[in-house]
């Protein structure tokens, strides 16, 4: 089994791990983690908000393994922000669609024969004509796998914290919603792939 590069095309996994105060679990994976620029901007744009500040410090302080992947949507939205223009509310989702379908995006990572894992939470994520080296994993699936290999004692405890935030600085409106409970998604690439540490 080959180790994966992980791609985060939406903000959900980072938001959920922050709510549970477990961003450090991403470092336990010991692999490159690619974040789309529009998603990074969405995660870190309001530095008066504790989550945005802590996520920015975490990603910026751990690069590598984090790599910010530039997209046309991200570039356009950053330019609008500089000019004080209205931003698209769904820029992260548009960047994700663009990245997943563009030859210069996901396709570039898939051209080699190394497996690539998409870590997602967006229930609307669809991958058509799935290449043989693409692994799909949800946040819940990730936590189940981390429990299986002994990195965390209980996936259910972390998920419960995501669903019912109690950590300092977390608000009731930060609570997460998952559509893949109880087991999550962890679909290995047909050629074989492993993301577990």
C-alpha cells in the first residue's frame, strides 16, 4: 500500500477538528496536506474570531506539511478583498469544483501513480470517473482509522466534542453536522492506498 498526499478541498475537516481542539491529529498523519487557497482564506479571513486566528497560526506554523494550492477563484477573491469589493459566499465551493475538474488541479496530483486522498466533509462531494489512485475519506472515517491504529483512544469522544462543543472559545453554533455517521467514509484507491500513520 502506498502512502497518500491528502487534499483538503473544503473547510469542514479543519473546522471540525478545531471545534474538538484536535487540529494536531493532522500532524499525526505525517504526510503532505494540500489546502486550496480559497479554503485557506475562508478559514483564516476573520482574525477577530478565535477559530480563524488559531487555524491560521496552526497552518502557517506547520508548513510543511501544509501546502496552499493556488486557484483562479482564490486569486479573484483575494483581489476583491484588497479592493473592498463584495466576496462570493461560496468561493471555497467554487474553488473546489474548479480544482477537482481542472487539469492543473487535482489531475496534476493524480498524473503520477502515487495515491491521493481527498479528506472531505461536504456531503455534496462527487467524483465522477474516479481514477484508480484516488482515495476518499471523510472526517469521521479519518477518526475511525486513527482509533484503529491507536493514535486516539476513542473516535466517538472526538466526534461527540465536535457535535457538542465544550472546549474554551467554542460556541454552540460551532457544532458540526455529519451525514456519514456512524462509520464515515474511507474508500481506498483501487490500486491500494494508505493514509494511516
